[in-house]
């Protein structure tokens, strides 16, 4: 399975780009998207930035677009190759991490 992840570091990148990560299928079928991001961070790319402090669908910090649809990555099971992006219309601090304070002010 491939996770296509939006990457953006404002100190080094001029614009966002995508990076593909291959996940073992047996692992992908049994885990949430948030768990797969943790796998990537722990085993493949220690520079990947994302949020997921509670991991139980309570705090909302792990919200992102998964295959163009917003949702909680801690509650969504991986379902084949996926594209992960930060929320739309919210400033991106880095990779999948958005400025949630700005989002709250806008609402």
C-alpha cells in the first residue's frame, strides 16, 4: 500500500509537494491512518510532521484530508492507496500540521 503524503517545510520549501511511502499491506489493513503515519515516522522518515495526541477521536488534532475528504486520521482505517493532505483553507505550519488557532479564529 502507498501513502502519498503532502510535505511542506516553510523554511526549505517554496511550495508543497508529495512524497510516497510504501507500507506493508498486512500492517495497513489492521491500522488507522494515524498509526501508519506513526509507523512512517518511527521506521522510515523521522522528519514527517503530523498531529495525533489523543488517538481516540476526542481532540480533533489529527484532522486532515484523506483522499480529498476531511476526517480524523485516528478513526479512519486505511483502505488501499491513500493521499493525505492538510486541511484546506487553513495555514500549514509543516507537512500535515495546520495552525488550528487560526482556524478557530476564522470560525
